[in-house]
């Protein structure tokens, strides 16, 4: 079985090495293929679609074109560049890693996946991507795209999200991965195929696939059964009440705790629970933030990996700016990294005259 799978993968690799140069999309990070470019783009591409990443990547590379720029950037400026991509610990880890490479490695990148994995925020996938794409090391970068393609190609019956499935696929690839330019091209080819041909949602474009005649799922007419996933646990629900506290055309904003979800970013004041208008007014009065007026502005939901926030919003006019940091809507937009969980509320103040 394993030998048969290895033979199919070897054929797939030789096909992909010919297919990719002819079919690759022109993406900004593919123009240089420096370790910095690969690392930044792969960090942004985790959990975010390519088309959405492009403007973030271009903005980031214009502001911080070199590793040394990233190592020296102010935290708030970094968060602003990352705002909207989510998973903000990634941005913090980018800066930590840049500082370590500058200080401990004399500004010279480690070249192997094993060394790269020792750096903050660099997991097996990103280490493999940087080592293979930028340095031609035979280190596969196995993410959801690669797992999906290979699970269809070989009809792997195991849960695609299980660590042992990932290890099994990684081990298969490690035995036969090319080196040099081949490693660089192959890692990019898996990504390209997974993103544009053997796609995650909707029907795979088997008619455009260079692996169609060797694909076991295609041969069996069972593409839609792969990748296999065990049923998911439902997310926890957290109810929150969010306040847009306005005073003299400015809005209250505060920094979140330095640890935990969305740490160090800015938010609109909020509290646990779904408060009615009367409860919200009483809550604010308890904080000695007596509202002049309070009106409901609707509800918003934000999905994180393991939790859903269900938010109830109120627009509140205050008499004074004693209790919070206040900023105009332009200042909030320009200077404060407000995570997309609060986008509904940020959009509300941007779109409504105060
Ligand atoms: S033939 Fe279809 S299912 Fe198989 S790898 Fe290609 S796109 Fe995916």
C-alpha cells in the first residue's frame, strides 16, 4: 500500500514540476522568493484567502521592506499593519522572530526547517515553506491544501485534521522530496494546485488537473468524500454588550489585556452578557458613566476558531470624557488597531454622523 502511494506521489511530483511554471499565478511574494517575503506571505496566508492577503502584504512590505525594519517597528504600528488579518499573536511573533534573527543570528536566516522551527510563531508548515521555497531544502510544507490534494489523490481514509494524518503525509513526502529548485517549485505547486484546482469548497476542477489520470478519488468517482473529517465540536457562545460611548464627537476606546484573545489591540468598552437597554443604562451608571442618552444599534456576531461572540450594541452619549481614552473616528481609523470582531461597531461610527 505504502509503496503504491509512494509511486503515485513520485509521478505527481514530476507532473507538478512541469505544470507549475506554466500555470502559476503572478503573486507579489512570488517575485522575489526571499526568506523574508516567503515568511511574511505565509504568515498572512494562514486562515486568509490569497486575494484578501495581497493588499495587506503590499502595504506591509512597503512599510517594512527588510527584516531589520520589522525588528525595530513600534508595536502599535505593527498592529495597524496587521489590522483585519486576525490572529494578532502572529504579528507579535513576527517581530520577536525578526529581533532574534537580527540579534542571535547576525541578521542571517537559518536555512533548515529544523532550525527555523525553533523561532517564535514558526511551525512545521512555515518552516518547510521558507526552507524549501527560499533555500531549496527538501522540506515539505504540509498545510490544509496539501493534505486535501493528497488525501484525494491517495484516498486517505483518516481524519484530515488528526496530527497522525499530517505526520503520515509529511513522512511520505519527506522520503521523495526534491532539493534545490525542485523543492522550491514543488512547494509552490502544491499550494497553487490546492488553491486553484483541487479547491476546498465546491467541486474540484479535475478537468484542469495535471494529476487527473493518477488520482484515486477521481478514478473511483468519490472526490467529494475526501478529505475525510471527523464531526466538529460546536463552538462556545459568548454574549457581550458593546458600548459606543460618544462625547463631543469622540468615542471611548480602550486597550485589551496584554494576554489572551486579541491581546494588546483596541476595543470599544464592553461587558459580558446580553444587556437590555435598562440593564445597559444601570451598568453604565454603576461605573459612574451616566449616559445622557442610550439607543440600541443592533447585533453583531464574530466567529473565532473555538468561540462565537454574539454582541449587542448601544450608542451612548456621555456628559464628560473622564473615564476612558477618547478619539475621533478618523483617529480610530488611522491610529488604533481595532480587530475585525468589532468591525460592525467601527463601521457604525464611520457611517453615522455624530
Ligand atoms: S483529479 Fe480532481 S480530486 Fe484529484 S487531485 Fe486533481 S483536482 Fe483533486
